[in-house]
């Protein structure tokens, strides 16, 4: 038995990565408290005054925590950027301007419906006046006339309500559809380098949860907002028309309440964003627990996971308490501001009636208005609330468009297909180059395998050669032109990075194959499928090329999914392929069936294979051994074996 | 009185299940809902009372106003007027104060139910462990916590509100019947009719809304799909195709939404029409009775006021039936998740002796204590199944049916599907219990794994499979989740698994944060981190399934060498066909058709068995030819 080669990573790296281990290790393993002491412990036995003060102290701490969460949600350290609220106002304004006539119609219909609703109490007041004047014995004519007027008003209100609600739905859904389609267009324009490096989690949250929140606000909050503003404004008009004196109490108390409402609206977004964040944290933890249930059981992590869930809930409860206290402050003020006027109106009305300044009908109408007024104002506050949540989400959606482009296409087109990298350096973090001046010229039609330990820079080299990222220094050219100067549509026909993610899209077989050359005819699609031995089974599908694939539709086997992925590349037809095994956990059981399909794809192309398995390297024309950001060995299998270096040692360990 | 977050102890202690009041009653959906109410205790009663005092001003204000007009304003009696104004002030202040208190208590009640459900789901999931995915699809477990929990909160709120408003309704009924029995009867009978009249329209509206929701979730699916495949779309192309597919679906959602909006507009405007006509009718009748001298002017005002007020409680009862239906659906799903029993027998008391050999009767595997044994199999499924047996894990042979395909689905097909799913879950439950009860067929030191408590098996034997999860948290927690290691032990585990680069790329070292599921690490990094964790756990018997499948050859070679050194003298079984690992094995076992075909060193087997050579060689050639 040959002893394996001693490839100690610690000695290969310039310094031990664990050098600062002692500084970052935490010796004290009592689980850290998730809440500050003042929030976690409430003294229920203290005197009332102390507890009252402690309550406000806790409220202030919760507010600081919520404001911090909001600030970090608006300026994420990692992930995609976030737009400014001003951009959102501009964007929403633009959506409404494009539908100016519809907005006008919605406002008008709402105004008419509200006016009709507000006319009824006036008439009921008249009726009371008529009854008082006739000492109960109202003339039949008067009753008939007033009744008919009310019937007319009710009919008008019905029609206008229908029109207002329906037009609002047309407006809301139209604006929403435009907004989400805009978002998806910006997602589909994200720079290639960004897409390849970022994790998709942030983007998934944005296109699901944030689109949902935006949808709530665009669909419901905007029309409701229009309705509520119109109703509140008209209510004052109606009350003043009825009796300006009896309108005064409501007006005065509303003005008193307004600063509180404004303060609530200023504070509320932080509370809602924080609550939302704590719930998604709860869900994330639970889905980790559920998906990793077996790991939890294997490692005896039950207590750890339960404690983590309890911690998440404790944090969430604090966010909820903050939101609840904010709302209580608002409700307390609003309930008083909107229910006290009815007491004042009654007293004031009685006094004014005794002096002959108002009629009993006016008092009745004013009292009815008081009961009708609370609801639209309450709704106005709540829709502003929802609008703010929607705006927070929309800033995140519009932020996607703020990612700067990573390349600008020039006008030069390649002459020939030689891919040459010179003096390549690259850093993911400034000052930490992972490649240190690599030179590599591909020979047309060759198979080049790149091997090396993880972290050596071999995947980065592959990404530079495929034009995913641009090098910090040096250049990668194809046919004499920098890869980064090519428009994506041209680049894709020169070189492609094959990560072998066998993602099957929701769409037809055709949609799944023609990606690179949209608009190809069915014959081209069939030819591509035939080349990878997939046409036979595709034709047995219920609808052939039109069969829908992807989640919820026809399910492909892993091997079939891989064949579809390969057919895409056949159709794209780039002359150079970069295969990254690291990101392709090929199922060994399907690989056997795919050998034919794969070799059909590779035939006649230049191939760079970032290899995990030495067998891949053995079959290649040349092998580049990358270590610590440099190519340390380059040559054919036999040459490298003769050189008796690192590769040779590894190969002997593998095969002996 | 209960407060949030609630303390939930259910299923934390296997022996105390029967006596724990936080264990829910899952025998039926109805019982579960009733349990939620009982579980709230005094809080529920307080909520109901506060909801009554909150609506009482609305219920009494029209009457007070009428009295004030008749006794105070019209006759000009300032003293009587003063009494009624003060009465109005009193109910108004009580109402406003109750509003704040009711809100506080109802939030409390809602969150006790919501957080309680989240805790119950968490506790149930960790109690069942690997048995959970056999019984219930993951998505269903998550939706109980994510959305059903909210339904329970909403249910409790609407029940307390309905109780309060029902009492208010009785108060109003007494008032109006005493003023004028005939007119009162008209009001009390017509108001509910009005709300019910719009009921026939609710079904088409509901259908339209369901269609909108279905289309919308398909749209969200498309958006997620685009993001999931974005590397392909930006790398190879297809932005136009999928962008326009999305736009087409987005427009379908818009059409469905506008249609649902139309129905909703119709329902609402008919509501406006009916309540408007109700007011007209009252006005007509009321004035007629005033003319007859049967009604005073203030009493007319009272009636008109109640015409507006009465629609509210009736609307609440309407919501109550809707939300109760939803809560019932949620309760059915939750009962099915929370009611899953744990299959393991509780009466075992034996101990395992890790100094003895580990033996699997089905395959004939014999693992010597203290050795590094590598199991090679032509069929990766066979070695994975063997690893499951060695750790006393139930086989991965079932995928449970889902019960919540569509919440809104009604009719015979949906009921049949649900019944089928329930039936299947019960069958699996029984089979699990039966499997867990009989002899397991794997012995450690001569003791069958079924003769000792499951905890003893888990403590002694650790199986780290290919699907092992990485959890969010600090790197230190990821390697040493129990906080049992010294720094030196954790470092040694990290080095043995060649996972130093994970430390290096995590800003903050041991305290650096990993994202959920280790997102942001490469597949190889995650795999090495899982290996480091298993080594740091330091079990008596360690079973590793394909521990280096995502690792490059350089690193694999280093792991192969360090692994044996790290586990020196401890029993270790590795399922792998990698020659780099096989070199370092004390013993290699060759599995053919799920049974041991040969055993020896790697060199022996290479020399004497062509079929072994083929498997080991194929493991090397099974790659993409380049």
C-alpha cells in the first residue's frame, strides 16, 4: 500500500487561517441573552408609579430597537441595494400619471358616492324639523317628497359606490401589474457578475414578500386612501353646511388629535418593518428546524432548537409590544377625539336650540354625522399605515435597478476564437487577491483541466475565462477583443460557463431550450434535443414541445433535466465551454446515461474543465494545477507525471 | 392572566405528556379550537367583557339621544338634559377607555395563540425528528406555524367580539321593543335579513377571489422560478421568453383581480342600497307613527340611529361564520401535524457497550471496535440504507400526501383527497410503531438497538448523512452546538475536516455569522463543515455517508489522511468508494446487492476482486469526460 501524499493545506497556505482563533473563540458558553435586561425582566410587584415609569422606559428601548431595524432594512450591509423613499414617490406618481383619466374618474365617483351618503342625514334632519314644525302631523306631500328624494339619493349612492369600487379595482390592478412587471424586467437585467456571486435568498424575498406588500398597498391602500381623503373632506363640508356651529367641536378635537396621528404615522413604519422581520426570522428558524429535523435528532439539538425558537418569539413579542403601545396611544387619542364631540354637540345643540340658533333637525343631522365620521378617518390613518409598509417594500424592489452595470459593450467584434488570459489578478475583497498574475492561452479545440485545492482560485479563474467577472488587472480576450467589451448576446455565443444547475423552468419544453437564441424555429429545437438524445422521450410527452415543465407541471427525471440543460447549450453553440464541477453535484447514477449527451455537446469545442475528480484531468489534453492563485504546473498528464510534482503524487494516491 | 410569549412545555418531556396542560387536544378540529379557547382561560372572558363595554356606547347612544330630545331639549328642561348629557359622557368615556383595553387584551390573546402554535410546531418537529418528513410534507408543517397560527388568533378575536356584540344586540332589542314593540320587531327582523340578502352574491365573489389567489400564487411561482434560474437566464439567455411569460401571467392575474373587484363592488353597492332602503322604510314608518302620536320625536331619532347601528353586529356574525370556517380548516391541518405520535417505545432500559463490535444482520456487516471501516457499494442507495440501519433511523420509503393542496377547495374530490391523505398517514403511523417496537437487527456489543432507549442510541452512534443540515448562527455554534468543546478540540475538528477556509472566509472567525442553511458557503465548504461538526461531537461510533462527495481531490486526499488520525481508536464507518479514503481504511467492506461480499484492505480487494476494482474505478470514471 502506497502512503498517500502529504498535502497539508496549512503548510501550502502562506499563513494559518486559524491564527486568530484564540481571539474569536468564546470560552463562556452560557447562551447569550437575546433581550436587554430591562426588556426581559419585568418587576410586577413594584409600586404602580415605578411600574408606569418602567413601562415608558421599555417603550423607549423598543422604539430604539425598531428604528435600528428599520435603518438597517433601508441600508443593507450585504445583498442588493435599496432605493430612496423619494424614488418610490416618483415611481408611484408616474404609475398614477399614466392613468390620469382613471384616477380622475375614481376620485370623482368616490366624491359623488360620499356626497350622496352625506346628504341622507341632512334630509333626515329636515324630516325631523318638518315633524316638529307640524307638531307631529307632517303633511303627506312633505313625507312623500322627502322619501322620494332619499330613495333617489340612495339609488345614486349605490351606483356611484359600484363605479367607485370597480374603477378602483381597475386602477389598482392595472398599476400593480405594471409595477411588478417593471420589477421582473429589472431582475432580468441584473448584471451577470452580480447574479453569479450573490445568493438568491435576498432576491427571492423581494420578488415574493415585497411584491406582496407592494401589491397590498397599490391595490387596496391607494384607492382606499383616495376614498378616505375625499370622504373626510366632504364630511366637514356637509357638517358645515348643516350647521357650522355644530361642526366646530369635531373640527377642534380633530385638530387636537392630528399631531398625535402624525407622530403615530411617523413611528409606525419602524414598528411594522420590525414585526415583519421578526416573523420572517421565526419562519426561517422553524424551516431550518423542520428541514433539518433529522440532524436535530442525530446531534441531540432538540433543546438548542427549542431555545432558538423561544428566543425568536421573545424578540418578536417585544416588537409586537412596541407596535401595540403605539396603536394604543393612537386609539386612546382618536377614540376621545371622535366620541367626545357627540357629547359636546348634544350639549351645544341643546343650548343653541333653546336660543333658536339651530333646529332640532340640525342637531339630529350633526349627531348622525358624528357617528359616521369616525370610520373614514380611522380608515385614512390605517391606509396611510399600509401605504408606508408598501413604500418600504417598494424601496427594496426599486433598489434592484440600482445595481450598477458591470460592463459596457464596445463595438469591436472578435476575429477568431482564441481565448487568452494575461496577467490575471482578481480580488473579491480589496487587498485580498485570489489570483496572482495568471497567464493562460487556450488552444482551439483542446480540453484543459484545472485542478487544485479548494480556495486555490481555480473557480475564479474559470469565471474570468467565461467573462462572468472582469479581472482586476490583466485581460481576457477572445479573438483579440476583451470579453467584458462584448454585448452579452455576443459573449454567450463565444463562451459559456456551464454550472450544470439543472434548473427546469416553468414553461414549455421549447421555452426551456431556446434560451440562447430566442426565436429559433422548432426544427432547431428538435435538432438540439436530438443531439443530446432527448428528442425521443420529448416526442412521447403528451404535448411534445408544448408540454409544460417545472414546478407543478410535468416532472422530469434528473437525467432528463440534465439533457434539457445540455440541449440549451447545443442551441447556444459557443465555441468555448467552461465546466465547473464544483457547482455541479452530478448524480453518479445519471452521469452514466449522460456520457453520450455530454460528449455530443463537447465535440468540436474548446473546453476548460474545473475538475474535482482526477479522472477528468487524466482525460484532458492539458492539465493546469492551480495553487494559491498561481498555475504551478501545466502540461499533459504524461508530462506532469514525468515532472513528478504535486499532480503526480495525487494521481498515484488515487490510482494505486 | 395569560400573557405573551406563552410558556409552552408540551412534548419536551416524554414521560409528562398526559399531565401537561400545554399539550393540545388534537382528537378533532372542533376539540382543538375548543382547547384554544380553554387554554386562554381568564383572558378570553376578559376580552369578551371588554368587547361588550367597547360597543355599549354605540348601542345606547341613540336611546340617550332620544331621551335627551324628548325630556330635555323639546320641553326645555335643562336639568333632565344635564342628566342625559352626563349619561352620554359616561358611556362615551367607558367606550373610549374600553377600546384601548380591548385592543391590548385582544392582541395578547391573539399572540398567545399565535406564538403558542409556533412553539407547539417547533416542539413537535424536534420530538419527531426524522420521523416527521415520513408523516407530513414539510410545507404543511411550516404553513401550520406560518399561517394557521394567525387564523387561530383571528378566530379568538372574532369570537370575543361576537359575544360582546350579541349582548349589545340583546340590550338594543330590549330598548326598541319597549319603545314600540311593532316598529322594534321590524328593525330586529329586517336588519338580519338585509345582511343575509347579500349572501347569494358572496359565493360568486368568493369564487372570483379564489381564482385571483390561485393565479397570483402561480405568478409568484413564476417570479421565484425566474430568480432560481437567473444564473442560466443571464448566462445563456432567455430573458425575453421568461420576461414575457411572466407578463402574460401578470395580466391574467390583473383580469382575475378586476373581475373579483367587480363582484366586490357589486356586493358592497347592494349593501349600500339595502341599508339605504332600510333607513327609508324606517323613516316612512316612523313618521307615520309620529303622526299617529304613538312615537315621540326623540324616539324617532332613536330608531333612525339604531337603523345605522344594527348593521354592525350582524356583519360581525357574518364574519364569525367565515372566520370560524377558516379556523376549522386550519384546525384540521394543525391537528394532523400536532397529533402525530412519536413511534418509539418508552419502556426500554438497556445500555449499549461501544467497546463491542457493531453488527448488521441484514447485510452481514461486522465492524470491529476502534477501527476505521470503509464500506464500498456499487449502489449508493444500499450504503445509505445501511447507514440508516446502523443509526436506527426508519427507512426513507414514504412520501406523505399533502392535505392542504387548496384551502378553498370544496366538493367531493377535495374531501376524498383529504380522506386519502389522512388514511395514508394513519397507515404510516401504525407501521412506524410496529417497526420501532420489534427487534431492530443491528447490535452494538451484542445488544440490539431496539432494546435500549432511543436517546442511548443517539448518544452512542452518530450518523452524519449527505442531507445533514447546517444551521444559521455563529461558526462556533455550527461546529460545537452544545458548547462542550475546548477551543483546541474545535480547531482540531476543523483541521481534520480541512474546513479552515470556512473559518478564514467568515468575517469574525468563530463568532462570524453563517446564513440560514449555510447559504453563502459552497457545497464543498458546507460538507466539510458538517464533517467538522460530526468530529467535534466525538461520538463513540461515527457513521459518515459520502463525506467528501463535493470536495476536490486535493482536499479529499488531505481529509482522508487526517480523518483516520483524528478518530484513532474510535469506531468509525465511512460509506464511500473514493480510493483516496480507501487507502487510509483499517478495513474495507465490499457490499454487493446490499450484502457483504468481501472484506480486507483496499490493496487486498483491488488485487483479488475484479468487481471491486470496477466499482472503485467506476467511481473515478463516473465523471464528465473532459
